[in-house]
C-alpha cells in the first residue's frame, strides 16, 4: 500500500511539473514587438552609430536566441530574452536619435557661425566706406 501511494505521488508530481512547463505559451507577441523595435532602430540609422549598432546587434541576437528557445519549448526563458531584446532595441533607437540630434545641433551652430561671419564682414566693409 505504501509503495503504491509513494509511486502515485511521484507520478502526480511529475505530471504537475510537466503541465506547469507546458502552460507557458510561446511569446509570439513579444517576438513581434521585439522585431518591430529592431526595425524602428534600423529606420533611425542605428547601424551607422557605433554604440547604437552594438545594442542593435544584441537585440537581433536576442531575437534569434528566443526563436531557438521557443523551438525547444522553453517559452518562459524565451520571453525573458525577448524582453531584453526589446530594451536593447529601444536603447539602440534612442542612441541613434541622440546622434541625429547632435548632428543637427552642430549643423545649426555652424550655420549661426557662418551668419555671424557674414554679418561681421558686412559691418567691417561698411565701416571702412564710411
């Protein structure tokens, strides 16, 4: 009697743990979201910004790792990897955007300097004629 009870209990524990693992659905929406964030980072030019391209690569690698984990039915781990990939892609997009803003600011600074030089040249020219 004791042997049957112990064997039945062990079988129940195995079945519960197996069902527990199978209950985590594949994180398809997280995969789609991570892919969309990678695309957004690419659209912002993350490949051309050294630091951003590093995080973009990490996001892409994370997506590939998550796909492999999903194929092995390791969906909980895949979801965590995809969450990290999403954050890496967001950071890549932010770094690319920051780089773009810096370049635009520098262009504006150069434009202002050019206008100042032109204005100074005109003032010097008009003073010498006066």
